[in-house]
């Protein structure tokens, strides 16, 4: 089952109200960006164990470091190859 958020605040609200096996975030979202959502997830005892995968067009080394500093577990840049996506996802979901 998949749920979509159209902005960062909606993503945070969904994460507060539901349980997820993994979270995919874009960096660029209206309002709160993906880095801030990721930081909130990783600072919360209830959600910090959930893998956060950044899936974004932001591909500079600075952006990747910023993603790691926010706590993301993986940082994939668009367009992502199917095999790479599948490898990352299966690594977190078993």
C-alpha cells in the first residue's frame, strides 16, 4: 500500500499518523523540504528505524552530503535505473 503527500507538511502529518515500512522523499517539495522531513523522521524514537530513501533530481555532491546529514539511508538521483532502484528497495524490505 502506498500513500502520497503533495507537500512536506502533509508528509510529516502522514508519518505521524501511520506506520510505514519505508519512506521515499523528494528534496524539492512545497513548504517543508525533504531534508527537513527526513530530519524529523530520524529524530523521532517512533520512526527513526524506518528507511528513508531520497529520490530526487538534486545530484550535486553537496546535495548528497546534505541528504546524509539529514539522516537518509539512501540517496537516489532521477532518472534512476530500474535495477538500482530495485536493489536499494529490496535491501531495506528484505
